[in-house]
């Protein structure tokens, strides 16, 4: 018998929560309490849920209570790339329905107007499954949006990686090498962040999701899982990619940026070549380039750029259920 309890009212500690995430089928760094703790305490009202079988954790549901257009929403999770249910390896179709039905019943009893959640894409699962998606759909959830994320499978032989690139990317990489660009892991976050801010402002008129202080705090909390790789010309940082090791299978390229004054050096091409080789040799199965759609509107140039490295698109879905 599975029962639901609010995390704040449970006996489950942050450590027990995080340990379950690490041993789960589909948990990511974004589901961990120590990751979510980077947000200032007053930014979100936590409404995380725990599903128990006896005294043991059966599943988790990180969530916050927020207001959207005057509606009270249970959102999993507004402060992270992914939310939704985190479940154990023995997860089955009946469990999926039980979890969704318990969630909907809880939301109705607590007078929420909506539930919104974004599960990790299917490649983040140890055992590939759409059980939760199916249970959500059968219980009345609809797609709020279906973004497309670019994925590279890291199943290449080291000496064949270039063969998976389009000619344009191979040419750019060779030019980068010829011009003396070097790639290395670095802790020069301050310099990198200045490039990132300028790049995002110029290209998209937005700021980074994280402040520099927040990014440094996350790096301090996850020193081996949040890593910055830089491209250098004579020791000058000209580009960088900040990667989040989401779980043991997938590394997410969270921030990609370069100094426009050094565009001719094609540093991003060499960066991703080295990043793919590094993470493949460390045992990762996929590189997630992140979405190239925003509210389901494709950025054709960004999609083409990622496809140059052999990327293909998979869904990053957000579901919603209106309870009124």
C-alpha cells in the first residue's frame, strides 16, 4: 500500500531524499535537495511530496506552490530543469497509475487549480519507460508544451568521432586546431560568466538562469558534477561550456558561450569534440545539448548547429492538469 505525505511533515531527511534520487531509475541532479537549496529560501514555497511503502521511500515528487495568472499551481519543479516523479528501478505500469492518482487526489483535496510537471526526457531513465507519461495522459493531463532537446549518443569509437560530424563542423574543428586553440577544464568561472552574459544579451536579450554567485555555489556543492571546459588562445579564455552531470548516464551542456571577437577561431567546435571524448571515456551514454525550441518555436540556426555534431531531437515534455 502506497501512501502520500508532504515532505515537510515526513521523517525523511534531505540525505535520505538525495540517496534515493541517486539510486533511482530516473533521478537527476535537478531532483536533489542540495541542488534545489541554491535558491534563496523565499523564492519558492516548497510543496514536495514523498510516496511511502511502509516506512520506505517508494517515490519522490519535488514541487513548489506558485501562483500563475491568479491560479494556485502545484509545479514540479519551477526552480529546476526537470521535476516530476522520481521512482525506483522496480517501477511498473500499475505503480505509475497509483502515483499519478495519489498526486491528483492530493492536489484536489488541497484546493490546487492546476498541476504542472516536466519529467526528465526518456534517455535519463536507467530502464527506458513511458509508464508515467501514459498514466498522466490517462488521468487527464495534457501537454502544456513539447520542446525538442538535441541529443548525441556517446557510443562512438574514439577515432571515428569526426565521422559523425557534418562536413561544416569537421572543417571548423580543423581550423580551430590550426589556429592554436587549446581546450582544458578550468575554474575561471568569473571570466567565462562575463562572456556568457554578453553573449546571451546580444543574441537573445536575456540573462543567464543563474547569477554568478548561484553558479559558484552550485559548483562548490557539486565540484565533480558541474564542470567548466574552456577554449584558450595563448591562455586567454575565448569560449566555454558549463556541463552538469545530470546522472550517471547523461551530461547536460547547460551553458554554451563564446567571445564574438574570436569567432574565426571556431572554439565551440573543438570544445565539443573534446567534451564528447572526455565524457564518453568517463562512461556517460549521452550528451544533452539542451533545447533549441522555446515554447515550441524552433530556432532553426541553433538546431542546425547542434545537428552538425550528430545530434538528433527528442522530446522534453511539460504536462498540465486543470483541476477546476
